[in-house]
C-alpha cells in the first residue's frame, strides 16, 4: 500500500515493520543530525542500511545538491527502496552491504522482520538462517567509484555489521563530517567499545534509543 507523510508518498508492505520505519524517518528521526550539519563539504551522503529508502529521502530533501548513496543488501527490501527513491534524482540506490572487505557473504534473517537482516555470521541474540548471497563494498570502494574525497554524513544502521566495518580500514572516519550510527551490542558484543575507540577525539553524543552522532572536531 501507499502512505503519504509530510508530503512524501512511499510504498510499504502491510503487516511488516515498514510503517514504523516510515513514520520515524519522516517525522523527525534525523532532525538533530541535519541541524548539526548545516552545509556540506564533499557533497556526499552515505546511507548504509537503506531498508526501503525513507532515510535517503529525508537526506535528499534536506540536501538537494548532494549525492545520496543508499546501500541495501536485501533483494526484497532493495526492490521497494528503488521504487520509493525513484522520484529523487540525487539518490543512487546500490544493492550491497558495507564492510571492511570487498567480498561476497551470506545475508541472514534473525527472525526480527525485514529490518533485522544481518551479515553477521553468528548473531548473539537470535538463531539466523541464510536467505541470499550479497556483495560487500568498502568505504574506499564507494569513494573511488563516485569520485568524492570524503563523506559529509554517514548513516550506519547495519544490524551488527558495524563491528566488522569498524574493525579495520577506518581511515575514512577522518574524512567524514558526521556519523550517525546505531550500535547493536545485542547482536555482536563489543560494538560500543569499538565505536568509542574509533571516534576518539571527535565531538560525540548519544540520541534516543540506539543512535549515536559523531562530528568532526
């Protein structure tokens, strides 16, 4: 079905977590982040864990001159994401996961709905079953492919995949203006501690729930 929130019309699946995500994203979930980034240096926003595209839409409307890369590994989610972001010329959907290595890996269903899919091999909170093979790209791959020297906003909501992302090759953090991340210690123990080490020396704050913001000093 289609729903319209604050002038944005998107297609969702009934009886899923889609509506909850749409309502959160389009009703101000990223307002504090956008207020903290009044202008862009690189013209690049990366939305890792794009789901059905609502976060990318918020960023595309707030920064119409930016390129918004929205990454989603799930084939089913990606089909809906592509449909929802189609009206926005500055959004580029990419069917991929983000990680510290370029590889093909299993995407797993933790039994928590379409928003809880993960590339973590052994999630600590639930038994997970493999649903498809997905490609992973590194941050450097994205920067090289799209010709940008850094990232202005990097939104990361990848269901425990942040542990591997932050475990190696984190030079990109120094060239990232703002990081907005959800930490999933329940899926992979130690995500929070690794994140805190990675963003030492930046301006860091916690939002409601699992979200954290880190700004370049």
